[in-house]
C-alpha cells in the first residue's frame, strides 16, 4: 500500500532537532553536516548534555560531588555557547539543556518538553555486558520517544564523509506499517534528498521454495513492490532506485548501503516490548549498533 | 509600590543572584526560567525592566527580545541583556533574522556579558529605572 503525501507528512517536517552529545564522539561538525535540513524547515536546534549520575554521585568518603557537577556543567555550557553563537548568527533559534540523570530518561524528557521533530545522538557507549544488564539507551529511546532518532556515525575518521547525510539515503523496507511511516518521513525530506535507494532484504527463511524458480518468484514479487514504491517516490519528485537483497537483514542492509554509496540508512522501528528488545535482536537495534552508517530510525505512530 | 524587574534566565543560581541585586537596589524581582515563560509574565505583569539571558530552553532571549521590540505595547520596556553569548553574536543574529524578513529591532538598552559584578548590575538597573 502506498500512502500519498498528506497531512501526516506536514506534521513530520523537521523544524526542531535535539542534538544530544557527550562531547566525545559527536561534535559540532556532525550538526553542521545536518544544516541542509534548513531547506526542509529546520530552524531550531536544542542542545542536550546529560551528566550521568556515576560521574557526580557518591564516592566513598566524599558523597555527592557537587563541585564535579558544577565543573561538568560549566564545561558543557562553554562548549554550547560557542556552538550556539555560530547558529544564532545564521538566524537559527537555539536552546540548551544540561542535566544530571539517566541518559535515556533525560533525552526523552527533553524531547517531550521541546516537542522536537528529530533526536540526533551518537552510537551506544555501553559495552556488550553493560547493555545486557541495563539495556540499550538507543533502544529505550526509540521505543519510548515518539520522535525519529538519528544515530549519527562518522563515515570517515576525520569527520563526516557526506556533507549532508540526507543527500543519498538508503531506505530499508519490509513492507510493515513502520516501514510505511519511514517512507512518509522520507517524503517530508524531499527538499534535502538528491536520490534514494530502496532496499528490501528477503531473509533466507522467507525463501521457502528451494527451487531456483521459487527463489526467483520471491525476488520478482518484492521487486514489483519496490518498483511501485519507487514510481510513487518519483511521482513525488524523489529519484529512487529499487534493490532486492537476500540474507541476514542487518548485514545485507549494510552491504546495500556500501554498494549504493549511501549517506545514511533510514528504517522504520516497530513497537516491541522493552524486555523482548533487550534480549532479542531487532533490526533497528542491529543497525544502530552494527552498521557503519548513520541510521535514522522512525518510530511507530503513538497509540 | 516599587518598580518590577523581570529576570529571565534558565539557571536558578543566576536568577537568585540577579533577584538579590534587584531587591538590594529597591525594586521587586519577578522570575521566569525561559523565554516562553518570560513573555507570558511580560504580558501579565508589565514589568518596568527586563533582565534577559540569551541561551535558554523553549525560547531563546534572541526571540523573546524580538517579540518585545516588535510589539507596540511592549517596545517601551527597557531590556538589559545578560548572557554568556557575546553582544556581537546577539546583534548579528538580529541582523540575520531581519534579513530573513522579520522586522528590524533596536539595540537593547544595555548588554552585559556574564559573569557580572553585583555593583555593575545594580548601577545599570538604577540608571534605567532612575
């Protein structure tokens, strides 16, 4: 089913984004690479730095380290003032939050308070074991926030490879409602997208037919759906190319992005229980953690 | 009744500092934590002076200042900008917004960069509220 551009799309404009940084692996150049979004209505950036409790809380014999909190706050404040000055001079609106608390909780709170249209953050800092016990912050944010989340990754060590990560995205679709929402979102970004590659990965489990004919039939069915989707995108003014891949979804999407020289991956993120996602292996989680590309995850509609 | 001074700053410590200076100077402080709240209080309480920060959540001082100085009924309220953001940036941002089609706005009555000495702030408040 192809949903035509409608009112829902207007609501999905990116006017305000929340830029969440710990200053270690997400820098101002990442934000600058997103400034093309001004063409798609961006006019307000809100900075957020979360001082995690373990940095300021209870050390043996010292208790709560108020002075450490002040130092961290001021350090963040000075950095944000410098960044904000650049944006203010471009006529952008800028806001700041520097808060102490749990990372995911504070990101969600700030996103809600400010009613942002996009959350930009860096990949998970937690190790595998830590994630197993306390869960993945990104997964929690994607699950709880009703806002799309861009997991920003540097494609080159010296900085963003693509001047504009939205320039040539790869849209991964599995024909679900979440994928449809990602398509709608993509349409709302028409002003900044030069070309989009659309990929569907048929898992090996889906290839029930062992005959070459059966496998080809699966490919053909998906290819026809992709063609229809690409036609719809082209009618909408976005150049689109279809691709069918077969195999492990996360790694095949990553391969497709490499093959297409994509600037980012866009995918819908289905609703799942936190417990299931923490222990399971969702595609969105896999992409956020494993892919080398920036990943934009579009959450399902609320309700 | 003493004149009212609205302090708009997201940092509670700064609000407390400014409110103390305002009180010590013989005026009544009112406080707001962001531009959005600040604008509501300006319309409701009609303060005699606004001390305004720039970088805040919800709505920045740049936008609040613009709203104040483009509203005929509010334009006469003097403003002391008090921020870590440089005056040059503030003026450039206002210029950029004017270039994008907004109305031009006058410069603020005073622009102080943080941190400010209490004596300096008190002096500027008294100068404007005489």
